[in-house]
């Protein structure tokens, strides 16, 4: 749990709901989740002010950060949202440090960088490169200004101090992660697997038309990537991972101020432009030769399997680019003549979109997706053209942008679900299926048995039920990626929302010897077991009852052949006479009372992991792997 980044034990902001409530509600957890985006937006505002941006441009940059792009469409990747917040804070602190120096500012930056890195995910990795490149660009600027080397070292030494502090703080979590990697099913990925979940080029149209592919509008069946129209079985990503929309305002500014007025590569904008381009190319993954090159030469790229995660950093760069280009608006003279080039580019993009829609007979979807962005664009363009009233019209631009982002980025089918869908987790004792499972758990008389359950095929919400009710479950939303689980029991990172059961080389079916050894007693499935497992003998498991669960039916089966969690074996692997009783079982301590009639071994059918220590009759004994999966310790008669 302390090794797995997704356990979130090291994520201090997620301690909030735990400290506030012994049983935090989903609403409370969601509130804390969304709070990260709000705090990050404050940091972006502060960054803009530290760069000398006006209040209105800083506000628009922070709005774009908070309500645009991947973070709002991929809320299920909770820890990436956390890293996204710390990236904003770390950038703000780094910018202040570069401008003003000071050891204390270096320490503050180091803490923010540490909290960014401590979750050890793809966004933290890519964000660290962003910060490093930003620092190098500041050094390069000072070199161009012919700043003396001694002054340069003295000025930037606090940045190095902060970076060193961050590395010290994250050393333990990283070392533990490396330990996990040695026992994991995914210590690294090959190039093909690493680039598998890449941004499909057709998804670039979502930067301009958010509802074009029907990803947001529940009344339109999604027809863009990753539907079979575009990728078949080779592209099975969730559509939320392929969405770029950051609002109408960034599009207008890039085309008008950036391209037509040639401001994309001027000082103060250049770095953000290049960062946006780099992270977009990274997100395209296998669709450009760049990712293969990065995979070969940049350490760490092979640790992640989803180049489209780069859209977090693309959106981050676009938000900052929005603020930087808006600042240029005050320095430039804008008129209708400068709209010719942007208009031509927009017509080309819309022609591609219309051709795409026309080829798939979705012309009405194209017109529907074009209407609202067009109206918002007209309002923003007219506001920018009235230069004398521009300071006042910026208020209108803020309102139009906020409406645009709130309408297109919130409360859609990619990031929101009715609270009733979570009733099984909020009040399991009132839910027929959950309450029945809780009653079965309560019937356990012998703690030595500690039998397991499995829930499968009932959708993505119920897969978290075991955590709520305290059931020892075989499958979960994201089981620890232990190599033995992947190899022997549940390959392909099986989770219990699946419509079919994957099996390994030992657990080849529910009707396997290891099923009993694991102590799997109850199986709750969304379909008859024969449909989930083609190799099972009909009637091998007793069907206790069927309970309605939403649109599905929960089938509750009992395995009468399950075995207790702990047992005694001889040196040859046969069962030996004796008694075994688990007297205490917790996350970090297990006490077992045994009475063995002969020399042998005590086998605990929990997964082996380094770090466990055994004490037998007051004497330290080594724990070793049994059957390449479980824990075992030698015992005397």
C-alpha cells in the first residue's frame, strides 16, 4: 500500500476527507477532488500576477486551467488531478524564486515540487520536465542578457536547493516504488504497448468543436475516436482521454494574436508555445515518429503506457498561453484586416470537419456542434475589436469564456453521474445485494477461514463495494499490480466491472484447485457463471439467489469447496495433522495459533510481498514464497 502510487497514502490533500469523517461520503470526496482544481486556479492567477499580467488576463488563464481540457474530462484519474494542482503551485513558486531569489522561496518551491512528484504518476513525470525546461529557459534568457556567471550561480542556487529538498522528500516513496516494480506486472512497457493509448489525429477537431463527436451530448451516440469507426479493436480508449477542448478564447488568440499578429514566438510567449506543441506531439504518440525517439532516449518514458496523458500538460500550457497572448492584446492594434488569415484557417478546419461528418452521414451533428462556439466567438472577437472600451469589455470576455467552459466542460456524461448511482456505496445496508453480502460476511464464525469474495460484471461502481463493507475481495477497481496476480489468477489487470472473467495459468477457471486454496467462497456476478466462464461445470457452484441490481441481476453463488486462509503442509507438500487458528488479522500484523504434529510449514494464502517478517515461538524465521504466490514459514513439531 505504501509502495503503490495509486494507494494515495502519501497524498496529503487526500487526508482531508479521512480526518473530517471516519466514513467520508462520496460527496465529500468529490468536493475535495474538485478543490484541487480550484486551488490550482488560484496558483495560476498568482503566477500570472508574478509575471506582471493584469488581473483580467490572470483570471482568464486560471479559468482556462480549471475548466478546460483533460482534467475536467478525466476526473476518474484522481491523482492526476492532484499532480495537476501541485504543478500549478510549483510553477508559481518557481517563477517567484527565479525573479526574487531567497533560500526560503527555494524551500517553498522544493516542497511544492516534492508534493508533485510524490504521487509518481505520468502527470508528475511530464510536469517535472515542464518545470525543468522553464528553469532552463530562464537561465538561457539571463545568459543572453550577459549576466555574469557568479551572479547566475548565486541567483539560481536556491532553485537547486529546492530541487534537492524535493528529491530527499520523495526518496522513500520512490525506493518503495522500485521495490514494487520488481514484483509488478508492469515495471516497464515495450514501445508498442507504451504508445497504445495515443491521441488519435481526428481528435484534434475537439479542440475547435467540443460536441462534434457526440462525446458530451447524451442524446448523440459517440462516433469519434475511440469508436470502431476510427480504430476497431486497436483503439479502445475511453473518449474522455481524447478530448482537447479548452474553450473558444484560446483558439481565437492563437489564430489571431499568435499567428496573424506573429506573437507566438516573441519573448514571454515562446516557451509556452513550444511547450504546447511538444505536449501535443507527445500525446499523439504512435501517430508521429517523435514518441518512438523519446521512448529510446528519454529515461522514464517507458514506464507509462498512455501518451494521451500529455493532454493534461497541453491544456496546462494552453491556459498559460491564453494569459500571455491576452497580455499582448494591450500592446497591439487590432482590426478586421487581421482576421483574414484566422478566417481562412478556420474555414479549412471546418471544411475538414464537415467532410468528416458528411462521410459518416452526420451533417446535423456538425451543425449542432458549430452553433454555440460560433456565437461565443463572435462576442469575444467584437469585444477585442473595440479597443477604447477594451478594459471594460474584458469583463464580458470573462463571462463569455466562463459560460463556454462551464457549459462544455461540466456536468456531462464524461465527468458526472447521478448520486443515486452510488447508493450501493453510500448506504450498502439499505441495498438488497450489498446487504445480503454483508449478512453473509456476518455469518463467518471462524476467523481462521477469512474467506474471499468476488464481484464481477455489475458495472464500475459496485467494484468498490468490498472496500466499503470490509470484504476480502479477489478483484477490485485496480488490484495491486503484483506479477503473481497477473500471471496466475487474473491477467490483463482484470477488474470486477468486466463482462467476462479473465483467468491465469493456475486459476484457469472458477473450477480450479487454486480457487479453493484462495478461499473464494462467494461469487456475485452480473450473469450466470456459465456465461462468464466457459470451462465451468453447470452446478459446480450453488446459486443462492438472484437480486435485482439496477438494469442487471446479481447472481450470488457459493463455493462449498473453499479452504481456510492458513494451513499446515509437510515438507513434501501434503497436508499434516494439526490445528490452525488465525487469532488476529490486520493490515500489518497477523497472529496464528498452531498445533503441529510433525515438522513442516505453515502456509498463509495471502500474496507474498517483501517486508513481512515472521516470529515463530519467539524466534525469527524467514518467510518464503509458496507455490510462487503465497507466504510460508517453516515450523517444528
